[in-house]
C-alpha cells in the first residue's frame, strides 16, 4: 500500500517512503537491500508475518478494514522462524528471558520495598506537580477559552504541559527503580523550566519559542537560545532584576546557580558514560544487600532523593520569579485578564500555594532539617577511591 505524507503534529512526520506509513522512518527499500545482504550470508530477513484472521479485529472505525498484528501473531511467527532453523519452541515458551514476567516481578518487588525517605520525596514531587497542574488549569481555563490566546499564553501552556508530563514520568521511574532514567528526563525538563522562567521574565521570548514547531526550527531554537549557557544567562538576568534593589548581585548569582550546578552530573548520565552505565546497574542505597538483583531490572533506592531535590531546585525560580502569573498581568502579552478568585481552589493553590511551596523548598536546605530528610549512603561495596568520588 502506498501512503501519502500526512500533516501530523505540524511537520514532525518525516517519512514519505512508499510502503511505509507516516511516522515510520525505515523505508521499505532499506529492508529489500538488507534482505539481499543477509540472504548472501545464509540468513533470512523480512519474511512476511501473517495474521490470524480468527483473532484479529479491524483497527479503527467500522469502515476501516485494515487489520493489525497482535502479539500472538508475532509469537507464532517467531516460532516458525526458529523452526526453520531446526529449533522447536513450545507455544507457551519463548527464547530468552520473558521480559513481561520480569517486569511484573520488578513491580511487585519495588511496591513491597519500604523506603520511607523516598516516599517523603515522592510526596514533595507530587506537591510540585499538583501546583503545576493548578497553574495549567487556571491559564488554560476560562476566561482564556473565550478569546484567542496570545503567543505568550500558548507558550506557557505548552511548556507547562511538558513539565507536568515529565514530572509524572519521573515519578513513575523513581517508584519503578529506574533513577538514572529519571535523571535523563530531569535533564530535559530542566531546560523547559528554565525556558519558562525566561519567557515569564521576557514575554517576547515566547515568539522565538513558538517558532520551534518543526524538528529543524526546534534545533535552531535550541542552538540559538539554549545551548552553551544561553538559557542560563536569561535566568540569571531574571534573578538580577528580582534582586536589583538589594545592590548585591552575589545573591542573584547564588539562586541562579542553585539548580544548574547539577547540570554537569545530569548531562554526564544522559550522554554515554561509565557513570550512566554503572549507576543504572548499582544504584546508591542507604544499605546495600547481597540480594541477587540488578538495578537494571528496576531497584527503588534512596539515590532518588537527590534526583527529586535537583528537580525541586529548578521549580523554585518559577514560584518566586513568576509571582504575577497568571494574575495581575496586563496586555499586550495577556489576551484576557485573570482575576484572582479566593473561592476558586485552583486560584488559591496557584496564588497562595506558591509561597507555601517556596517556603517548604527553602526549608529543605536548612542544616537542622538535613539529617531528617537526606539519606546516608552505604559505600561499603565500593573500593576506597570510588567511594570518595
């Protein structure tokens, strides 16, 4: 079947290949070439997988006759391929580790593990995420639906949506025991949070953000405004304006560097590195055990406290520097004035809750609280040099 290119999600669908649906980037022609190469070395590739028409239902609306493959079709096809190689696989069996069973066991194992300090920090993460949801609701709700949104409002809504989604993903990954993966997402969402601060400080910056609606323009936006410390300079400028009456720029510099001081660590885990592989395998814990279980299967651990603390450090500037958002802002970058309504729970959460949440975040760094909210890590399994590092 020949599929024409469709305009899905702006220009993010890149494929125009014959025989390949929109959104799939592997051309059919590549499969033909690869099949030829593998046949030349005695291997087979690309044999057509058939559908069991007794178990497959049409996909989509009733007038759509396109049928989809199910996992039972894949399992049967794989058994047939193994049979061609001389190996008979039972219908209830498979070659290799059954990942679905492993995941089920991992979920049950992590749910049964009692790690109170991680539960505390998950609750702190939830407070931040809930505040973002309330802000999103107020900005995107009435009266904004009655009038066209400005570029500034659209940018705020899109960035908030990404922050909320990534916050939820971090929560899932921490509880599932994939802290290194959570930090990979944290590295990305930190840039969204800093971009939000920059747009709130300079609303015209939203115009540049809203032009990043294709892969090419998104790359150009990142290179022009984010990479090489560019976005951090915008955040620093916002802090300097906030503290301009104090006459002491060192305070502004300290707050501007609070979250970003962890950027090298996050980048080091995100990009290929020994640390990224090592900590995915052996997460830091308050007490290491001799359990026959690797971190790469998912191992909930106290190291996630640091992950959430870094996340919270990036939340703090949004609370403090965006005090007038969404109430009190005037045209031209706000299409419809949002008046604070104390009877509205979302309004109260955004307007009053921001100061409560900011106060809680500041209290996390106090010397008196530290022993009660941050874990001590068991470094006994590491040699002396690695433990010091």
